[in-house]
C-alpha cells in the first residue's frame, strides 16, 4: 500500500486539524499516513506511488503539486479555500476520497511548464503560468515574443505570461485570457495590461517553445506566484512543456461547466 502524505501550511489550523483527524481514521484502516507542512524546510521521502493530499486553497494545491511533481507522485486536491477552482474534492469527503484514490481511481496528467533563462542555469517548474513582468512600479516593460524561431508580437505592458490549461482560470483569466479545458495540450500567451497593443491571447501547441525577450528594460520572472529570477535587457526566458506531467487524482467526475458555475461565481460574489 502506498504512502499518503497530507500537505498543508502551518498557519492553517483548520487544515492541520482536518489532516490529523483523517490520519487517525485512515491509520486504523491500515494506511501509511503522514503530514507535511509546506512552509517547513523538511521534505518527507516520497515514492512515485505516493499520494500527496493538498489541504487548502489553490495556492496550497500549487505548492503540493510542485512537491508531488518532484517525485512523480499523485496529488489529490481537497478544497478548503474560498474559490478553489483547481480543487475537486470537498473537505467533508476527505477520508473516503483518499480511500477511493488508494483503491485505484482516475489519474489526470496535467500539462506543466519547464522554464529556463538565458545566461543562467535556471531550470524551474510551473503548473499554472510563468510571467515576465516589469521590475519596478510605474514603468512598463517591452517584451518580444517568439514561438520556436518565429517572431510574434512585441508588447509594451506590465508583463506577458505563458499559461497552461490548468492555469487558464488563474492569472491568465484575470488578464483577459480564455478558459481552456485541462485536457488540451496547449500554452496560452497573454499580455498583462498592454499599452496601445493587441490585448488578445495567442494559443499555441504545447510542443512549441515560447521565448519571451526583455527588450530595453530589465524584468522579473515569476512562476506560479513565486519570483524565480530576473532578466537584464536583451535576456530571455524559454518556456516549454515539462517532460513530466503533474498527476492529479480524481475520485469523481467534475465537468468544466460545473466548476465555472460554482468556483468563478463564488469568487465574484
């Protein structure tokens, strides 16, 4: 039987308490269970048959997915957040959902991004998006975009982001990008607050390599809300499909229409 690790942030007492309650029940059922605090420096040993159970909101899920991705483990997204568009398991179904996942269940491979930058050894992961954005407030940045070696548009904007289908309902959506079904193998290029330029997104195959070049001014690189580096003028980021997907565990079918109605409506109530 594979290991079950509950992942939560230490300041979320509700998540930690829920994890301990579920662990007590599941250990009596013979499961190997543990807890990992995502804001600690320790990383528990994982195998590729482990199950990481994310307890929190979308931000917690992104951190848990990052951890699971490192080891090829599965991740089960449990909703303790306010909007929780990425999350499919209600908190009151936690124990039975873990048991169902351990008996089998369906694993959905989610497209993830691999990020590199010129002149550095940067090799980073993102499940939602990577953004090249302005490095100081009040100033736009000019960003040239390329898909493979084909030059696309140059934007004067707060930034330009490349999103996965999973991330299409996050920052990309807020910036005016489309909602994309998570099973599609595409990347979405979206400018953030562009100035006098085209503000529409461009959708390209995930088999392509997207290059974002900081033109004239320095820029910051942010992945899934985390600053991961910076670019000097002329420097660039390359974004491509990660060779390893994020393995998201699903215990019930949750259609896109339902998630749009429930999550996005709740987020704008």
